[in-house]
């Protein structure tokens, strides 16, 4: 039968009054008195406890005695049973004692083993803890050794990862305080060392990249130059195809452009130290510090790069200087594009604005000091290539173009000065003789190349050109000027290249060439043949203006057919045309001056001769000889229009000279015989005029006025004086038909001087004077009517 569970009574507080009641309650309930007794001893009241227990014992003894009296027999039986139980208990006790002794004998060895086992368990626990500690320490030490190896091998990224692993996962769990302290103290030092090593590598890279920047810039500019040449070759082929009406497919239309790929390969500079240093600083949590360090150091390098050498001419130092700048900003663009957040767009733009302001200032200063066009052109070409390179990398290069715009007039002024010197040298050594060409290659080089003669028909050699040797030389100078002008202006900008080239070409032809020709013309130091050659040269140069215009258009990339359709022309052509006319007038004046030397012989003519002369007067013979030379020379050199003007002017001057002589006071009287001599002179001159007018091909030009027509005034006067009825001059119809060029006053003066015969010493008694002829009467009538008219 299962035992009844005992009821747990809460432990009561022990006091002198309630201790007995509490013990009684515990005993009544059959509960264990152990807690009550322990509490009593703990409270330091064992005497009270013992006294209460004795009281309870006495009370129980009283109760027992009472029960014994009530149950005596039962008690006797119980006592007997109790004695039996006591015997059994003794036996049991003996057995238990024996068993206890046996058990103790047996358990002694076991207890020893148990102690050994417990000790082993303790050792095992200690060993386990030691192993755990050692594992942690070994792991930390191995990580430290790995970190040291990484640092020794300059593998800073895994070294930092290792340090972070030690710091986050192991440092707080290191059981050895000394090791924990050492590791904790070394981690910041190691990080600082890594930072210094990374900065050291980066500083080495800064030095290296500054040395490499010039090479990087030179390679990029070289690629840009090759690209420009390639584009120019393509445009030249396209223009040639257009001029030849070739409409074939564009061979470059579907060509893969590998230029950028080649350039990227050529510009394979190493940015690994930058990436690594930035990443290390990011891992260290000081990325912003590195970015500031990078920006400040690169800015200092740029400031050093922007300082040009004062001991070296800018012409020699501009290429390394500009290449260094180009390389710097190519590197910056690559860093901006590939290195995450090291640079910002705003910082790069600010740096570029600072640099381009400095470049602009330097170039403007240097341009202002340059005195040679070719030097300025060399610098301009490199600046143009620099602008092309940096524009490809996204930089704003407009200020560079503005520099070239500002220096455009300066360059062309220098170019004009150089061309003026070249023209002066060429024309100062001019012999003003027709150019003799002996070989075909000379003809092609001096005539065909400048369209100064037919290119489809090769003449027989030696060939005498209508111009002198200076004309092809001047054409070469002009062509070189056009090429140099286009070369400078090809940088682009907001301008019409063709119009600008035309404007500067006009300045060359007007301010340099035309002014020199005019100065030489008005210097009056040239002989007649030289002036004639000068006039012929001006005519050729004036016609060459169309060639200059077409060549300018070709250099500017305008197709020939478009340029030919254009109605644009050079102002210089009109100016040269005016100079050409001035040269023709000078020729006319020179010819007239020479003719005047011969016309002086008119003073030796016997104007009152009685007999008609058999031959022409001496002056006319001299004049005809000179005119023959004049026409033959002019026919070889001058164009037909110029020949016409010069010879016509000479004829008019001869006519005017004879008329002036007849009107002058030097001729008081003249006879019909002298008029017949004058008629003979005019007949020779008119025959010469008709012959030359047809031989020179002027008749084919459809001129309204011939050489003979230039003699019409003196011819009509001679015809009037030799007429049988001179009075018909006063008839308007006859006068308009036969004497329309004569002036009344001139006719009146000449008629007053005209006598039919000379007065001899005894003229009134001679046989010749018998009757007044009808012709004389008519002449007298004319004189009277002219006086009345006057």
C-alpha cells in the first residue's frame, strides 16, 4: 500500500511562546522535525527547543501512560511484539553491519577509482579548456602571421581583411590577457603602416605618371594628327571623285574605325596603385582623406607642369608643354571614369578651367612675341591637335579656339610681311624679259601648273612665254600663302573658311603685289620694253586671280564644280585690272614720249616748199620704224586688247602732234606742196595701220575703231586742204560725211596759214601768178565764212 503523502506545513517563526505549539503541530501531523530543529539552532535558541521537546515528551508520556492504562493488554502484546521486533532488529542490525563491512571493503577500491575518475574528469576539463584557449591563440597568431606575410608581399587588401577578422571575431575572445593586449595595441599600428605603404606606392605612381604624362600626350596628339591626315586624304579623294564626276561607292563608308581601340592600347598606362590605395583607404574608413590627398597632389603637379621654361624658346618647349597638359587630363579622365568616386566631375572641370585659363594666358603672351608666321603656325597646329584630343575626352576646348581666333590677324600680318619680302626679292631681280622655256617639265612646272597657258597642247621648245620668270614665282608665293592661310584657319571656329581666306588673299594681292607693281611702274625707271613686259605680267596675274580663287576653294574643301558655279570673285582682280589699265596708260605715255622725239623733226619740214616732195618726210620714216618695233614687241607680250590700246594711242598722238604743229606759232604759213608731202606721210602711216590691224588679229575682234580711224582728224584736214571746193566744209551734210572730226576754230586757223603757192623774191612778177583758180576762190570763201561763223 502506497504511503500517504505528508502534508507540508510552512516553517514557523520560533518564539518562546509559540515554539511548543509549533512542535506539537508538527508531531501531530507526523511531519519531519528536522527543519524545525535546524531553524531553532540557526536562531540560537536550542535550550528553548530542548525545553519544549522535554515538555512534549512529558506530555506524551502522560498520554502514553493514559493509553497504557486504557490498553494495558494490548500494550503487553505490543511489547511482546516489540521485543520480537527488537530481536529481529538485532538480527537485521547484525546482518546490516556485516553487509556494511562487506560493502565498505568492496567500495574502498571503487571509491579510489572514483576519485581517480573525478580527477581525470577534472584534468580532461582543464585540458579541454587549455586546448580551446590554445586554438584561439593559435588562430589569432596564425592570422597575425598571415597578415605579416601579406604586408611583406604588399598584399594590403587581404592584410586588412585579416586585421578586420582579428578585430571583430577574435580580439574580444582572446583568453590570454597579454596576447590580447599585444594584438590590440598592434592592430592600429599595422593599419597605419599599411596606410603609409599604400601612400608610398601612390606617391611613386605620382612621380611615374608625371613622367609618363608627356608620352601619353604625345601619343594621343600623334593619333589625332594621323586622324586629321586620314580625314584630309578622304576629303581629297572625294573632291577628286566629284571633279571627275565619279559616283562610285564610298570605300570608307562601311569601314570599321579601330582608331580608338588602337589609341586605348597605346595609352595603356597603369592605374593599379591608385585603385589599390583608394580601396585600402576605403577599408581603413578614411577614403575621403585619400581623395583629398589625390586631388591636392595632382593639382600641385599641374601647377608645376604649367610653369614654362624661361631659358628655352617657346617654339621648342610648346610641344612638351602642351603634351604634358594633354597627358595630365587624359589620366584624370581615365581616373574619373574607372576609379570609383576618387574624382568628381566638378573637380575635374574646375581643374581644367584653371589649366585652360593658364594655357590661354601663356599662349596669348607668346603669340604676341612671335615674329615669324611659320613659328606661329607650328604652335597653332599643336594647339589644334591638343583641342581635338581633349575634346574627344569630353573637355571644353572653346577657349583654345578663341586664342587662335584672336591671333588670326597677327598670323596673317606676319605671313603678309614674309610674302612681301619674297615678292620684293623676286621682283627686285626681275629682268623684265620673256621667259624662255627649254624643256617640257619646265613648261609643266611654270605654265601648266598655274594655268598660264594651254595644257592640252604642248608647244615646240624652246618656247618663249608671254610673261617673265617672275610670274610663276609670284604664283608660287600666292599658292603658298593660300596653303599657309588655310592651314592656320583649318582649326575651325565660327567662320566661313572660304570667305576668310578670300579676304586675306585680297590683302596679299592688293597690299603686297599690286602696290609693288604700282611703285615699280611709277618709279619711271623702266624702259619701254620693260614697261611692256610689266604690263603683260600684270595682265597674266590679273587673269590668274580665277586660278587663285579655285585653288582657295579646293584647299577649303569646296568642290571645283561648286566653286566654278559661284559668282564670287576677288576684289584684287578689279584692282589689278585698274593697275593693268594704268600700265597701259603708262605704255601709251612712254610710246607718245618716244614718238615726240621723232615728231620734233616736224620743225625741220619746209612748209613753204614750192615743189611737191618725192618721198615721205624724215620724221615719218623714224616714226614708222619705231612703230614697227613697238607693234612687234607688244604683239609677243601684250594681250590683243592692250596692243590695241597702245597702238591706237600712238596713232592718235601722231595725229594730234601733226595738228598741234600746224596750229602752233612755229608754222606761220604752209603751201599746198607741203600738204601734199603731209598727205604722202599719212598714206604711209595709214597703210602701216591697216596692215598691222589685220596682221595682229585685231580685225577678228570686231573693233568699231581701227588704227586708221585714229588718224581721221588729220586725214580729214589734209583732204579738206587738198579739196577742189574747200567751201563745202560749211555744208552740214558734206561736213558730217567727210569732215565730221574737224573743229571750226582749228580749220579757221589752219586755213589762214594755208597758201596755194610760195612767195618768191619776185613772186608778183613770176609766170606762175597769172590767174586766181577756182580752188583758191573756194578757199577764200571758206575763210570768210569761217570768220563770219567765228
